[in-house]
C-alpha cells in the first residue's frame, strides 16, 4: 500500500512539473520575436502634454519695428525673427505703415500672440519648473490664440486691478492707460475664461462675450459695462452674521449678489477709506440697459456689523399706472373748477343782510356825531 501511495505522489509531482515548464515555455515564446519579424516594443507611459516653450519666440515681423527690453537690462534692442526671448521681457510694436502691420509671437507650438497695431506688452518672469504663463498688456490690442484643451491655471492675463485666468481658445484685449487710471476691453471670441477683480468676479465668460472695465489709478472707483453677450457677475456684498440655533454659535458669512451683465447694463463700485480705523468702505450699484438703478448696497470690508444689506430701489411705475394716476388728477382738477350754483332766494337773502349791516353802521356813525 505504501508503494501505491508513493507512486501516486510521484505521478502528481511529474504533472505539476509539466505544467510549470509549459507556462515558462509559452512566456519565452511570446517574448521572442517571430522568425523574420521584429521584436514588439514595450508600451511607454504617456507623457504629459507640454503646451509652452521655456522661452517666448518671435516668429513673424511684418510692416513694423519690434523692440525688446530684457529683464534687468536698461536698453531696448531690436527683436529678430525665429529667436527666443526670456520671460519677464517687455516688447513694443511700432508700425511702419498704416496697413499690413503684423507681429506674431509663440508661447508654444499651438499658442500664439498676434499684434496688428501700435502696442506694448510684457511677460511675467516665472520660477524654475513653473508651467504657467502670464501676459501683461500695457498698450494697444493683443490677440491670443490658445489650445482649447489648455488646463485651468495654465495661462492668465494680468491688468493692474484685475486678472483674467483659465484662458482657453481665442480672445482679445484692448488696453488704454489714462491720466486717472486705465480702461480695458475684454472679448472672448471662442473658448472661455474667468475674471477676478476687487469685490467682483466672473466665473465664466463664453464665446462672443465682451465687457469694458474702467478703474481709477487709486482703485477707488470701478465701472463695468456689458457690450456683447451675457455673463454672470458675482458682486461682493460684505459679511453677514448667521446664527446656529442648535449650538447658539454666530459666525460671519460672505454675502454675494449675482448680476447679469448684458449689453448696456452697468456696475459701479465706489470705495473710500474710513477716517476712523482706516477700513475700506464700499458702495455698489447696478443699472439696467435703460440706466435705471436695480441694486445698491454699502458695507465695510471684514465687518459684518457695518453692512446696509440690499437697499430698496424705487420700482418703475408701469405706463398703465401712470395713465390711471393722470386721469385721477384731471378729475380732481375738474371738480375744483366747477362753479357751485346758489340755491333759490339765497341771493335776495344775502342782499337783505347787507342792507341791515349798512343801516346799523349808519346809526352808529350818527350817534357818535351827536355825542361829539
């Protein structure tokens, strides 16, 4: 019996060995190339897409003169086509003719900046390893064409008092510096972008949206006006206090107002420093296309106890109500102008009373003469 058991174990061991050797042979056969063929290459890990060059490249100069001021240098130098320039440089485009002006720059293989007028702009210097890029307009109109697949946070346009971020697609920026501030026209042609400023933000501007922003140099006044499309603006309305009735805890909560900035609609933000404490006090108003005030509020920054809340704005009286009020006024005037007809015999009675008063006056006068 022991011999039978040993024989069974021997057969089982041989079967296991055959299975192992067969698997190894199959693996080696798959690893070796077929006769007359080539070895199958291993699949490489996907590398992240690089959207930008390490430097800014000038790829075209036509009908204009382009100059550059590199970081930490004091002299402007002529820009040459096909050459790269460090980030942090400032460029200016001077047209040599009225028509046919074009200067093109490349942030990357599919990222272009086009200038067709007298303009000046700069790029922001970055730290080593930073993949994001920032354009700083100084003068003129700049046209950007970026990949539609560009990730959020990869490209931004920075003005002195606000920043356009998360750009993707085609957009245009017209910047004009004025004596008391600046004015910027922002147009999203395709794709999308976001915008963040002091006391306001736009989470998404879509295709064909265009707005105009004017800010004074001291940042105490901001005016926004819609020119094309419709975008939602989140307006800061300060802090409010909310109480948890279960725990009794009171905390400050930011309050915002969403306003639809359509063509001819406007937003005006006034700022002033308080004489006591030096806090910034903000007054904000919104207007519809007819120029009528829609919303208004006032608050102090970071102070929930200094907040007017949404102030009541007088509603526009409908035309039907105006006509109704006008007819009521006309009826009242008609009533006041009607002559009241006296009752029968009233005039004769009044004449008798007048005669009696005259007779009494004559008697009093005669008596006084007799006394004298």
